[in-house]
């Protein structure tokens, strides 16, 4: 049975963020291709709850808070560090603690002269610093090619493709992808639809989709709500984020 979970997040942001015309700069799964400008600091906080598996083997993960710190270094480079606290439950086991530290960098590869397209690459290094039972107990990497296109004043698309290899139960790694389209209703409210997934060890596809709404109360303050479900798997998640 699908259950909606209430989500609360708190965060603050300093500095102005000059994002693309389509203001949804952080869909729930897709990484934005837009790189922060020099000297711009951004803090994001999220609460995410995910349930997966059949009822007799259901697993539940809750991430709160999920914190991401980003800083525009200049020269088309953005530095990032992320950490989160996770609670995992799979009857009769229940554990909680900090996840592995995530260090990353985003580099702008291309920006169109008309300012309506941008291509970047992002790479994360996961360090086995997490709590016992939560940590993947190994170093890992995730690298993505990111693209953003403004189709009109109100419609934009973003997509990611890449490779991840940081989970404890895989040596081959996974192909990952995501695609999102967002629509700006007015200067404050926008909506988006997204599909994403992983090709586990390049053999088994796990695909999902989600819908969301974002409220941009100021140039430097945005609230996002999203909920999603698995396409070919038993999964349901909810997410709230502030940036």
C-alpha cells in the first residue's frame, strides 16, 4: 500500500543564484548542468523516504537531513560536498547512522552563445566514512554527463547519463540515466515530470518516474516537493527539498 509521508526540510542560502530561465534547478534525481558562478555558495537540504520490495520483504530508507554544500570556484568549476543521516529498516533489522561522505566537482564543458543550452560533467568520490551497517565500506565513484536545454521561456529539459560503482554488492557497476522536463507556470510556481533508472551491472534495468512541484519564493530560495514510483519494480518515494 502506497503511503504518502510528510516531509520537512530546513536550509539557508547565501548569495544570489543566477540559474537558467526555467527556474527548477534541482529536480529530485537529475543533476543540473548549470554551474554556480564564482563566489556563489549554495546549501540544499532534503528529507527523502523510500519504500521498496514486496510487503513481506519490504525495505524502508529515510534520509534526514540530506545536506549538499556547493561553491562556485570560477573558471566553470563548482565544488561540492554532501552528507546525510540515514535510517534503514528491513524487518526485523533496523539501523541508523551517517552515510559515506560524498566529495565532488562539476565542470562546465559547453554553453551555447544564446545561453539556452549548457553541458557539464560531474564526478563524485564516495569515501567509506559512514556508520557501521550504513557505509558501503569501500571507495566508489559516480560520473555523469549533464545537459540542459531551454526550449521556451516556460519549458526546459535536463538529462544525465553516466556510470556508478560504489555499492558494496557490485563489482561491475551500473549504468545510470535520468530525464526531466519542467514547466514554469509563473514566476513562483513550476512543475516537473521525470524518469530515471539504473542498468544494474549492465544487465537488469530498474526504472522509476516521479512528479513534482517547486515554489521559488525569491532568487535565492526555493522549495520542492516530489513523489515517485517504480515502473518495473516495487518502489515508492517522497521528497522535500529547500535550496
